[in-house]
C-alpha cells in the first residue's frame, strides 16, 4: 500500500463531523481523501480552522499554507486566528483526532516522534506534544520499518518520548494496528500475513 492509498484508508476511519489535525509530512495527504459529505473540519497549528486539500495551479496562495508549509485551500466558512489560539484548541481537548508521524510507537501507546536521541540529530518538537496529549484520539501514520529495517512498532520506545500512552492506532503500509494499555493487536492486514508481520516487528501480534 502506497502513502496515498494509506491516507485514503485513514480518511475512511475519521468520524462524521470530527475536528482533526494532520501532522507534518505523510499525514497531510489525508486531507486529499476526505469525503466532503462527512463534514470533517481540519485544524492547523499555524492558525486555520477549515483547511482543505492541497492547492493546485492557480489555487496556490503563498500566504495560505498548512503547518508543513504546503499550500492548501480554505473551505467555505474557514476561520483564521492567532497561533496561541490554535494551541489553546489543541491543549483544551477540542480536537477529536490527530494523525501524526512517528519514529517509534510502543505497544502500550507511547509515542516518540520528535527526536531520535542521536547527538547529530535535529530535534523538532513543533506541536506534537500538545497534540499527543490534547487530542481525544491519536493515530499514527508511518512506514512499518526504518531505512535500516528496524521496526517502528516496538515493545518499548528507546527514543525520547513525545507522550505516554497517547496513541490508540497505528496505520502502516502493511497493517492497521491497535495499541494501548492492553498491548497491540492487528485490525487489518495489507498483502501481509500475520506471521510476516510478527517476523518484521519481532512482536507476537494477534488479530483483534
């Protein structure tokens, strides 16, 4: 499953009428696959409520961008506001779902997505900590494996944490996986067997 297909799969799970924040990187693709009839409202950290899909051609306005600096369109009725007000919405529990990227997600829902801990790595906190704790549901969209073949789904995070026990679901190109206090279980597989998934992650996952 490529990233656009995965973004479409995530969009299908977002509840009707939800207020949603999409993290920088691959999660922003979800905006391109939302069904207008589901009345989902997208929020950005840089002060926009009612963000639409990525802008194309003459739609591009360099002053209208998402938190990842990608030009976007504004939906009818969109509102602009101060950065501090945007963070107040995040911290105040007003977002139903946020979709974030990750370096690691633990089976108990711990999230590490701002720093690898390497001496030469550039930390990027952004609003991830506010979203991880403030959103009612935190979903992760990520590749299952790193470039060196290590699993991003782990028994326990070894990188500095963004939030503890905050993630409820992980979407990868091979599977959708539920995580939380009771551990991890597989919701759906994509052209991968359970045995293959367990071999790749080093975990003992079962179907939910």
